[in-house]
């Protein structure tokens, strides 16, 4: 029986393997020989079980270092930006294809870490944003050692989710008091968000439709909702800040 590392002094490489195996039973020797040759091809050499503890420790460190270098080059495999009412969130995913390691970051903060995973494919589910929106990263094998990473939001693909969201929200981006402000209206609830904060609003009915009033700092804001007169377009929402109409933003 032997463990991988280095030959005894004075004998090295394939010669050491062959000399040692020639004294063993044929059937077992052939299996061991192929395994030993494989170790030689990846830069390791065999040694008997009598190897010193120091030698085995060196081998383990070398192997760990070898795989560590590979993973450091390929760990970050995917990144997405998800626009929600409370802001645009950045999701990053690390996947160690040798160890199965999985790490998920949301806005730079680590929220999931699994250093060792026997199964390289699967999924990781977590929450994003103030509303705790459900997000799932899917890990699928494509071919060989290639993997595909996709993101689902609330059970839909990111693309489908954003398409649906564009129908249920309005977004405006403006510059106030030296700061960029992102205002989002959720049309189904009439909730208004500004830079991640759910704003306090006051609604009223007017002749043309409705008005939703709120303030950003010392600035008076109003979202007007009026009928387009066209069935397909439905209600048109317009943001007015300090009596100035703000053009809608496309995300």
C-alpha cells in the first residue's frame, strides 16, 4: 500500500514506480501502476507508507496550493444587476469548480458561503433588497467541465422579471441638491420609493385623475395619474418636481 508524494532518495520518477511494483502481485500491480503513472503526469510521485510525517504534510500543502491557485483564477463566475424599488442591487457569485465552493454577495456583502460541496450543480436561494425579494442562482452543467449560471427573481428569469416589472412600475432619475435621486412608483400599490426609502405620501382625487404628493428634502413632488384615453396604454403617470416635469427613465 502506498500514498502519493516523492520517491526515496536516489530513485525517482517512473523508474521508482516500476522497481517497486515489479515485486507485487501482477493484477494489483497493474492497477497501482496506472494510478502511479497518473500521479506522475500531474507532477506528483509515489512513496511508500513509511514516508515521514513531514513529507506527507508537504504533499498536502502542495496540493492545496495547486488547487488554490486554480480557484483564485476562476472563482468569480457571474454578476448581475437587479433593479428593485429600493435600488439597483449587485449580485456576485463565486463557484469553485474543483471544491464545489459557493459564495454569494449582495451589494458587496457576503450572505452565503459554502466552502465544500460534493455536488457541483444545484441552486442557491436568498433574499434581496428591503422587500426581501426572492432570488435564486441556478448552476447547470453545459458540457464537460463547463457550467451555466442563471438568476431567477420571484420564480421568473431575470429577463422575464424585468419585462414584467416595467409594466408595473415607473422610474425617474433626477439630480437634486447635488445628489442623484431615483424615484420609483409601484403602480399596483401606489407606493413611492426614493433612493431605497419608502416615502410618506398623500393622495388626492382631482378632475383629471389622481395626484400623489411627497417631498424630497425641501422639494415638493407630485406624481399625476391620468387616463391616456387608449385602452392599451391605460393610465399615464407623470412626476412633477418643483413644478417641473421629469422625464421617465428606462432601466
